[in-house]
C-alpha cells in the first residue's frame, strides 16, 4: 500500500470512530431528555434498519428485553416518553472507551454511569457495560447492535439537595 493510500485508510478509520462516538453521544443526549416532545424518528435514525437493542445478563435481559429493528427500538424507547416524563432528570456518563475495526464495521465498549431521578422521586446510581457494533448504512455510521449489561444499581437520596457546596475559604 502506498504512503498516501495508507494515510487515507488511517484517516477513514479515525473519521469512522469520530462518527460512531457522535452517534452514541447523540443517543445518550436524547435519552437524557426523553419526554412527550422527543423526536423518536431522530432517535430511531441512530440505528440501522435491522439493529438489535438488548439487555444482557439476568437483570437487564429481564428488565429491558431485546428489540429488533429500528422501528421496534424507537417504539420501545418511546414507551419512556410518558406524561409526566418517566425520568424527572437523567444523565449518562461514558468512560473506558475501546474501539476496534472489523471488515463489517466498528465495535466499541464503554462503562456507563447513569444517575436518574424518576417521576416518582426515586433516584438511583447505576453502572453498566455497553458493547456496541456500528455499521455504515444510508450514508452514516449507525448503531447495529447495542448491548447493555448491569454492573450495579442502587437507590440514593435526592441528587439536587439544597445544601451549600464545600469550597475553600476566600483569600483575605
């Protein structure tokens, strides 16, 4: 392979990874704000037509199930768009990223921390391992297989308590 072709291949891989990260970031951003105004078509467009979204392990397989196809995934996620919203507040944090390339696409894994408060006032801290395969379809990188496995979930007290935040004393 020529130097120019090698550079082009490396650039293509880096651009694919950036597009996959953006796809996942857009997904998390939408999921942080699920409500009656959520654009489910935009959410569904982040997945390939024949994508699979599934909970892995005993807990998440039971709690979330498995959904096949863009429309089925969007419809299931739409079930969280209630009035009042299922989540009064939700935030997802991703870390420990690792991405690899195969002939058919890009695969990645992440640790995810989620800090939801539900409409009934309960708050949780939850951690999961995400394994996601991306494919290039219809001119964009999209999620093709989304797997989430619970690491832990526990209730916590209210996240946004009206207390002073400790800070160093001001210099005199």
